[in-house]
C-alpha cells in the first residue's frame, strides 16, 4: 500500500526536488523559446486568378437565300437568282448567265446557307464560251486549271445576314466529267456534311469545244465576319418567276 502513496506526503527533498526540477525545466523552455529568432511570417494565400470572362455566343445567321458571293483572291463578285437553281433533265442549269443560284429540292438534303446549316450548301453558276458569265473566274479553261487555291476565302451574304457575311475557306478542288459528278463521294461525302459548301460550274475548253467537265470547289464554313470591303453591295433586283 505504501507503494501507492496512500498516506500524506512528508516534507523533504523527495517531494520538493521534483517540483523544482519541473519549474526550472519549464523556465528553461521559456528562456530558450524567447531567445530564438522570430519565425518568418506565414505568407498570405496566393490570390486566385480571376475567372475568365464569359465568351459571347458566336453570331447566329439563320439559313436563307444567298444574295451575294465574294472571292477576293480571284476578284469574283456575284449576285444571285431569287429562286432555286433550275434543273433540266436531272442536271443543274441556272436560268441566267450573269447570276449564280443556290440549289435545294424536295428530294435532296441540301441546305440554304446559314451559320448552322444542317447539310451541304450547293451554289452553281454558268461559265461562258464567247460570252461573259458569272463564274468565268473560277476556272481557266485555256490553261485547264483552277484559279482558286486551297485556303482562299469565300464570303457569302444572305437575306438574313444584314451587313454580316458567312466566311468559308477552300478545302478541295475537283474537275470531274459531268456524268460522274453526281456519284463522286469525294465531292458530296457519304452522309450529312454541315458547314460544307460547293461551287459548281462548267469547264469551257478552248476553241469552242463542247464542255464535258465541271469545275467544283469544296469550301468549309469558318464563322461570321463583316462588314467587309470590296464587295459590290446588294445584288440587283431580279423578278421572281
């Protein structure tokens, strides 16, 4: 029982000694800590980077009929017929020499141009042999080569775009024989191709020979821009027929 210190403690070193040791040890700890160099202040937390400003939605141009097409690199500026391209015997045949046209039909999935066109946009125009025509500048029949180059820009203004323009860049060039055009998947793709546009014209060979090939340029939509300089402005009025 004595080992458990059940009796009152006696006065003497056995009790006071340990208290003094503890007190001195505590005092030493205080002196030691008081003599240490101040610790560097804790740096404030890094400021958070400001959140990026919300991006504005890109301009939306509803699908509608084109009224003007401009290709600066070749100086082509074309107005448009107000109706669908005429088709004769299953072939696109614009009604006028001096205006282009957009082709849509109940049995075709082709779209009118817009910022969210759901499928391919088809634009056609005549070239002339001995007379001037709207798409003469697309292809050099005498030298037998495209005047458009990959990366060239096409601007298209529509009934709903106001002073804004749909911007496209040239991605692929073709010159198929006319009989093979409709089945060429390198031109039309094998499914829906949103954002793709085709310009289609005839290749006029030299010396007034019969045209047997088409000049086709594939273009890809890049966004909405404008207004732009150099275009002719509103297309001339054409009576609807």
